[in-house]
């Protein structure tokens, strides 16, 4: 059981590093940052989004999303509709941002095809379903971790005596 957890966490870490490297290298070729990918991608899915909708759909820290939107606005990829400093403002892609996002989507599709090589559609469906379930299970564990770890510490102290 411990071996499987070690393999799982090391494999996820290695995969995440490779994905981040691809995003950094790929977005760098566009003069953008890796984090820009997700914001552009999500904004492309809707005509416009509020800040809170974008934070939720990207699942990123609000401060990071705020900096990303500011940077993307400065280079003409994103525009903000609404009064400055207002939380109800809407963000959308500019025509230049929409064009760049279409190019990024094409690259992502090519990468996805390469990543999926040698894996059947059925296996991919099972993989993503299991991965989603694992993510939900870990989210529940994080929520209950204070009780879990306090119980482990209590048991450890009792064993030491």
C-alpha cells in the first residue's frame, strides 16, 4: 500500500513538472506565461466572465488570477468591462486574445493527441473517471486532515508511553 502511494505521488509530481515545462516553453514562444494558458482558455469558453467565475473555473489563487488578468490586459489580450476596482466587472478576450487563444487551442490539441498515443478511448475514459474520483477523495481527506492527524498524534503518544 505504501509503495503504491509513493509511486502515485512521484508519478503525479513528474507528470506535473512535464506539463508545466510544456506550458512554460509553449507560452514563452508567444511571449506569455504558463499561467496565462488557463485564464485565456477559460475566457474563451464564455463570452465574458466575472472575476469570481474565472477564479472558480481556473481553480487558482485569486491574487494570481488578478495579476494574470492585469498582465493580459496590459498586452491587449483581455479587456475589462465595468468600473475600475469593481468586483462585478466582466472580463473577455479581445480580438487579439481570441486569435492567440485559437492558436493555443490548436497546440493543446496536438499535444493531447501525442499524450494519448497508445491509449484506447475506453482506457482514457476509465483513467479520467478514476483520476476525478481520486481528486474528490483527496479533497475530502484534506478537509478531515486535522482530525486524522490529531488522532495519529494521539496514538503515537500513547505508543511512546
